[in-house]
C-alpha cells in the first residue's frame, strides 16, 4: 500500500464512535456478501492478459468498466493517448461536496516470460491455500479487485460528504507515459489524496504501509569498436565492441554506486540493474563495431538527474583511463530519463488512517510499520481473506466478522 497526498489533511475524525462502528460493520457485511464475486473478479482480471511490454489494456479496462457500472459507480470515463492504452475512472459520490480520495491501481503486468517455468499457468488463476496465484495477482490485479469492491461497499452506505474515486491506469510497468503521467493532468482524475494499492512485503502479507516510492532513471551505455570482416581480426589492429561492452557491464554491476546529495528521510536504497537490455554485433562473419546495454536505476529522495549523470560519467571516465582503447558513452532514454522519487510524511493523517484502520477488520494488533519503499513478491500471489468464514474452499483462511461493539485499537 503506497500513499500520496496532494495536500495535508488533519487526522480524520468521526461524528461518533458508534456511527463509525456501524459504518464499518455495514461495509464489512457488504464485502462478506460479495466475497465470492470479489475473488472471481480478481481471477477474471488475472485471466485477461495485459503484459507490458508490449502493452494493451483494452480488454482488462473493458472488464473493469463493466464491473464498476454494475456496482453503481458514477461518472465512468475512459481516457487514452492511444486507443490500446486506456485508463478508467469511476466515482462514488457523497451526499454533499467535499474532499476527494482516489484509490489507484494499474492494470498492466510484467510479461509472463517462459510459461513453462510457472508452476501454474500465469493466465489461469488458481486459488490454493488461501492465496490466489497468477500473473498480476499481487501486482496488482488482486489489489484492484479489492479496491473496486471497497468503493462499492462505501457506495451502499450513507456517505455524508466528499467522494471516492477509483482510478485504474495503464502502463505502470514501462514508464507510465500512457498511464499516470497522462491522467495526472486530467480533471476527471483530480483528487485531494491518492492511496495506491500496490503490494508491500516480500515475506508476509500486510507487511507495512509504504510512505515513499522510488523513482526511475534509465540509460543506454554504448561502446564503439571496429566493424570489419571477422576473418581478419587476428591480423588487423581492431576493437571488438561486444567484448569491451562485456567488461563495462561486469564492472558496472560490481562497482557502480550512485551517490545522493542528502538523505531524503524516507529510507530505502538505490538499485542499479545493468543489462536489462543487451544488444551488439551485426551477424556471423562481421566483427562487431557497436554494442550497448541498458541500465535502469531505481532512485530515492535526495538524488537528482544531474547528480546521477555526473556519477555515471565519473565511473566511465575511470574505465576509460584504465583502458585507452575503450570508447564508451552514456545516454538517457527518452521518456524514461527521470521519474522522480516521491514520499509522504509518515505522520500524515492519511498514512495514520491506513496504518490503523485495517487492524480491527483484519484482527491485527498493528498493520506493520510505516516505512519506505514497497518490495515485490518473488512469486505472484495475493492472500484472500474470507470475511465470513463461509468460503468455497476449505483451505482458505477465515476471518470472522467482528462485533460492532469491539473497540478500535489506537
Ligand atoms: Zn505494481
């Protein structure tokens, strides 16, 4: 769970504890009655491929739009830069105008890779031992399904003021050009605060509330050599660009550590991924005159693009000094040059609400710490917690409905 806020808010207050408890009980009753539907919706989303790249969210957005309409969401609207990359927004409107909270999730996934490597088919969701398995179940079609039904539960209640929007976006996995970078400027998607339902926790569910999101900065490292007939390589003074590139790639993986000008306060660490793309040579028989690899760097608060470029240049200059034959350059990738890291005050009212409010319905003492950055699961699965105990699989964990009189933990 990641949080962002457009402006500071006070700690939320409720008109009365009794009223709040009633609202909570009614919302949980609604969710319990729709539990099977909710899980089925998550399964349908997983079974609707939306790998990115290449990126095409039409089917998964159409499925979501149909569900939002059926659940009573108003003001449904799809917006897109290109037809194949739609985003969707819907709204639960309160009794009078007020502040707007958006629940946000993306509907694209990483590519499945080699499907034979999966224990179960990535697009054939499996419910086992209380978890839903499939590509995107954790990141983040399961979260999207949960948010869609959470909003629908609110829609059944007497919401006094303000509204809740659900914003479902494209292209999160490949730079967000068609997704949040686009919709952030659209009036339909405007809100006072955004709660992003991304998964957190590598080892357990409900691990923590993430108060920061790392940024992204991508470069192409290119090495130049001597293109010629490969049969002459042992007779002519020449430079094999691919071999030189292999050395740069290996050195970068082991040695390159970007600096940060200040501690951004949210913790977290920088990740450097050299070789996310790799290209070199022309064909057999041709000595390679050019080779390149891509590196993506996950940035944290306290870093800047100019600082990162300077660090990279210092590193490459050291390699050039060590090897006078090395001709190497670094170039930012258009559109992926700099997505800034962002964070929210851990003490912000929205963070506090996310930290404490799930505890009672989930029967937890605390919802993990409030801390830096989300970590993603190595296996794509998401826990399904039945609210009523009347599940269709005996293996699912059960969570009984709390009595309305249970005091909230603060
Ligand atoms: Zn995600």
